[in-house]
């Protein structure tokens, strides 16, 4: 294989903690060369974290900020590929809402005539109006039901699109990894699941409520103003005063609702952690500790909820008094007109009905203030999440916001030829895993260029490039849109393998191939499927998928063939619980053998295996011609590698290199293991 992979990477955030030159190329002799040249620059440890905003420091966002965030979160769907269908559905919902307002106005006049016939003791007219009432109910109720159904289906479609949209951005460019490793925001999963669902449903409900209130206000204002203008003016002043008082009394609800969302999510996450680590907790007898930690999280949510309930109670004192105090006013005002014979009895009922409609329209903020506060918290959380995703998408043009404390190898310079497998050793905290993260591209902030050339596709190259003005560098393909290294180039095996949620077949194919998803419902064919929830497969992006025979063969190669007597390839289980750590590590090697990458990075990937299985697996990958770099402490690892890089912790005052690199001699393997 001919080719070249070269460049310089300087990984830094705000201050350059370390940098190295990195070259990786295939020459005519099929060699791989890696070169590292560090700079001795390191940030202070206390500068290397971005703390989450303390609860007491969180400020209530102003109305302008909330409106901007609302538009930023809501707008993309209405200008997406689904915009035509979405806009037609929205138009239908508004049309049905307009129809319900018309029906309400009709009921207002029917009520007037009905009570007039009752007051006049006109039985014939009374029967006639009663039939009108029943017919109107029969025709009007379906319109109200269809409006709610259309609103809910549109909300579901909107939520589905937004969920796909946000998950795509969350998983792209390893954003999920950066959020988790840097602790930038809390509970992104809760924001995608709960907040998006709440946002779409509440946004549509409030939009329709506002639209309905506007139309309702215009319609019933004409009725009430025509009956008695002073009554309309009194109602207007009463509503404005009530709104101002409600805003004042409920000013802290937005922050309390925001914190309640966070604290409930933290408590739920604590319970999830217990479920995921049940065996370890049981071995430790850590039930009491877990109980205390969970109670602490629940107590935090409880205390915040208590404050929220107190604020809501104070607001309810006012809103209930506000709602019922004025109910008698319209009848009291127009009663003298009835006694003097200027109006009929039915007009009193009509004025009361119109008055209540207008009161509800004018008092929208008063009656909905708690719901508005909760919705504002959802907007704030989603807006914060959206800002983070947007910043990550455009970070290559800006300055990173966090620093990493790394100074793991002073003046490191080495070359690794193909099949000259490297073993990296050293005490905990010396920077062994940091080195693998850098090589794998997980740490890609910095300056420099990395290029990968495959002689089979001359024009297809992978490059990492940036300069001093662009401190973030990412892997990109010059002829396509990939921005990270794929598993065909560099494959990473951690100490605890990741088990996907799926079948045994999917475990083996991960991450190089995407197996067909197993339907979650009983129906084989999904009903009402939306196009943006069906991600098409790029058949050219991955090599030919292994057959069932290939999967069975590789399981036997890694000495896991026996599990096929217990589990079918297409059975779904919680594999991280069903399989032991040793079995999971062997399954990870099966993935590796199927993927056949150019370079493998192993971070204590055989720690749970006995020496015989460890030797067997290393011989397997050695026979495939794959070059690998391993981190480990076992003496037995030396016989599977040609060179050893030993890294010691950096002494702040030392100017001497903290590493050693030398070939492994079989007769000195034991002595090397003692370093």
C-alpha cells in the first residue's frame, strides 16, 4: 500500500497545554510512521473546568431574550423540507379555531333568544330555541374535537422533526462527547425528550389560545360595547390592572420552574445510574450510600418544589379573587336597564356571556401565568441547548471556551513502522489514555494539519487543518462531508466495551455497519411514518456487510461461539448485563476483526481476560496485518509488541524528558515490565 499521512497537531484550549507533530504514512514497504514533538506549555489545573451555573446565580431571562430563543428554536421546522405539509396543517388548525369562535358567538345569540322565550313564557318559542340549541351542539362539538385532534397531530409531527433535528446535531462532530467530558450543561437527554415534547405542544396551544383570544375579543367586544359601552371600559381597566399584579406576584416562577426541570432530571438520572450499575453497587453493599445520594437529590427537588408551590399559592390567592370578584358586575350593571324596560331578560345573559369571554381574553396572562412561567423555563433550557449545538457547529471559526490540563510527554519524538506494534506503559495519571485520545481525534482543538492518503483512491484524502486564528481542528474528507475518522482507519477498544441497544448481530456490526432496525411495535410495517424519521443508508459508505456465516465464524475465532447456543443473532437483550466483562472484551475484538482497520488503539482491552485468551486475541489481530498501539500493565503484553513507550508523570520543575522508548527484547521483557 502506498500513501502518506502527515501533519502537525497542537491541542490547546485558550492556552496550549501540549502540542505534537504527527505523521502517518504508508510507503512502498507498507510502513506506518507516527512522529510526536511536544511543546512544554500547560495551563493551570484550576483553569481547566467550566463549572455549571450555580442555582443561585441563574438570572431570569428578559422577555426579549425569551422571544429570540423561542424563534430560534421554533423557526427551523417551518422552513424545513416538511414546511409545506406543516403550513397546511397549521392553516387547517387556525381555520378550525376560527370556526370554533364563530360557533361560540352563535351560542351567545342562541342563549339570548332562549332566555327571552323563557322569560316571556312563550312555550312554542322556547321549544324552537331548545331544538336550535341541540342542533348547534350536534354540529359544533365535532368542530371542537377536530380542532384539538389537528392540533395534537401537528404537535406530534413538529416534535418528531425537532427530535430528529436535535439528535442529529447532538451526535454530529462528537458534540455529545464534548458536552459529557466538559460538563457544559446538565441533562441533554432530558432536554431532547421532555423539553422538546413540552415545547411543541405548549407552543401550539399558546399560539392557538392567543389567536382565539384575538378573534374572540374582536367578536364579543362588539356585542358588549353595543349593549353598554361603560361596562366594556371598566372591564378593560380591570384586566390591565390584574395583569400587572400577576406579573409582579409571579416574577420568580420562571427561575423556579427552570430549576425544577433540572433537579427532577438529576434525580431521575441518579435512579438510572443505580439501574445501570446494580451489580457493582450490590458487590459494594452500597445500598445505604445510594439511598443517601438519591434522597439528597430528591430533597433538592422537593425544596425547590416547595418554593414553587408557595409562589404559586400566593399567585392563586390573587387570580381566584380576580376571577370571581367581578362575576356579578355585568348583571349588576345592566339590571337597571332591564328593570326600566330598555332591554330584554335574555340580553342580561348575553352580556354576562360576552363579558366572561372578554375577561378571559384580556386576562390571558393572569389565568395562564403559571403555565407561561413553566413554558419560559422550557424555552430557556432549549435555547441554552441550541446555543451550545450552534457554537459547536461553528467552533472552527472561534475560540474554544474550555482548557484541558495535559502535559503528558515532554519532548516526545518517536517513529512507529507498520506492524511495529507499540506498548505504552506508565503509572496512572501519566497520560497514557490522553495520548490515545489525541491519536484517535477525540481531542481535536488546536492548530495543524493531518492528511491521510490511500493509494487505492488517490484523490480521496483525510486532512486535519487549522492555524493560529482557528484553534479547533477536525478531521475532514476533502471529497466528501465526513468530519471524523471512521472505524476503517482507526479503531479504538476501551477497557469496558460499549454495548449498543440492539441484537447480537448489531453488537458485532457496530460501528462499521448499521443493521436493519428491529420494529419496536408489534406491527411489521410502521403506520404514519414520517420521512425525517427514516434515515436512508449510504450503501457506498461502508464495505460489504458480513454475512451470517462471517459473524458465526468471528465469534468462534474469539472463542465466543458457545453463546450462540444461548442467544440467537437476532435476539435483543441488555448485553452489558447478560455478558461478563471478559465476554464483552472478546466481542469487541470480534468487531475489530470484522472492521479490519489500519490502526487499532487498545486501552487495557484485555484486562478482564486470562493470559491464554489475551495471547490468542493478539495473535488473531497480528495475523491480519493490523498495526496496534496498546496501553497495559501486564508482563504478558510485552511478547505481543515490538516497542515500548514508558511515560512517567511530569515533574513541574524538571527539564528532562519524562518518557523512554526502546525495542522489546524477549529476554528483557520481564525487566521492562518492572519500569
